[in-house]
């Protein structure tokens, strides 16, 4: 009988190992998918790929980037919200997915707070207003004057309806008192292609994705949208120098589906923060003036709540609503 009991106990233990949650076993034992809810080539994609590559080294498993653009980031974010809460599917969230979209969209496919487990607020990133070199305006004020002389004839590109870049353009439109048409795209990458080609004269973009084009002269950067000038472009004025009080920006943060085990979140947090603080990654981020934050999960949770409270009245004032 003792032998039978020992055998049964061993069988029970083996069965428990098979049914234990992922958090109690070695995580990760396979590839992790990082969903980027925008098209390739934009700021979020650039930050995401830098972080994914470095996290792959730390986790010992590949972090695969999966671009799922559409609906201002809602499609990719919803896919992660509905994924298995085991840490193998995570989201590169932004101010759009977790602060603006809940205010802009009348119907949301997820709850920005309840459906996600925060991992880390990685970086904050300034936006930029840039023009095609064929535009004669060399400063923000010159652009305002040019648009006022030609009402309704100028347009600006953004990464999509309801995105931080769309709202950056609408805030400019309101504060400058200009008549300018919004042309939405499915991400910064496609928007840049048309602006670089001269099809659309003006773009509001995240600074990272426009940096090389500005440096090469293919775009003329007129102003950054952060309160201070960007370290990477000290000669480019901040928009607030022409339009006092103007400020918009974006941020990138990692989220997992709600219910992901705490120790899996802790491991992802440690590796993500290690990734953005890696000297090589940090230097690359500094090239486009991204500021490293590397927060705790709790700090990111509070940040999301604060951003929701901040942006809701701004979106309401702008009148931006999408069914």
C-alpha cells in the first residue's frame, strides 16, 4: 500500500505540473509576440522594434513584432485584450490606444483600464510639424500667414483619425485660427510617403519617424509640439513659442491582457526596462529625442488613469468623434 500511495502521489504531482499556470513554470519557453497597433515605419514601430530586439536577448526567446494597424490602434489593442493572459502576446500601447481612443470612438472594442495589465511606461516622444521643402514657409508664423492667405487650399497628413497627430493638427488649426483640411492615413509610414512625394504639403508626425527625413532635407521641420525644444533639434522652435500653451506628445508603453500572472508581468517589466536603459538602445532613442521612463506596472496604471482624465475634455473641445 505505501508503494501504491507513493505512486499515486507522484502521478498527482506530475499532473499538477502539467496543469500549473505559465507563471509557475519557466517563462518564456517559446516566442513572445509584440503587437504594434500601427503600420510599419512610424514612431511606435521604431521604438517597438528596438525594444523587441533587446528583450529577445534578455528573455532568451525571440520577441516577434506583429504590426496590426487600423482604427487608430484599436484593432491591434483589441487583439491583445482578447489574447490568452499568459504573457506570450503583449501590446505596444500609446496615448492613442489608452487615452485618446476611449474619448474619440463612440464604440470601443476594449476597456483601456479593465482589459489590460500594465507592464511599463517605456518612453515619451515629442511630435513635430513639418512641411514639404516646396512650401515657402520657413517658420510656424510664416506657415500660418500662408494658410490664411489661401483658406481651404492647404491640407495636413496624420497617422489617422483620432490619433495624437490628428489632434495635434486640430489643436494647431484652432489655436492658429486657420482653415486646413485633415488627410488621415493608416499610420505614419503611409502618411510620410505622400508628404515626401509632395501630394500633401504638411504633416504632423512623431519626431522619431520624421527625424532622418528632416536631417536629410526631404522635410522641413518647423516646430516640435513638446513644451521645450527637442535635444536632437535644438534649433527647431517649440510650437508654444509661436502659439503659447500649445502642447501634445505621445508615449509608448507595454501592456499584457488582464489576468496575466504577476510574476510574468514582473519578468516582462524587468526585461523591458533593461532594454530601454541599454546604452545602445538609449543612444538610438536619444537621436529622435525620446525620453526613457522605464516605470513600474503600478506607475503605468496611474499614468493611464491620468491621461484619460487629461485628454477627455481636450477631445470633447475638438469635436473629434468617430463612430
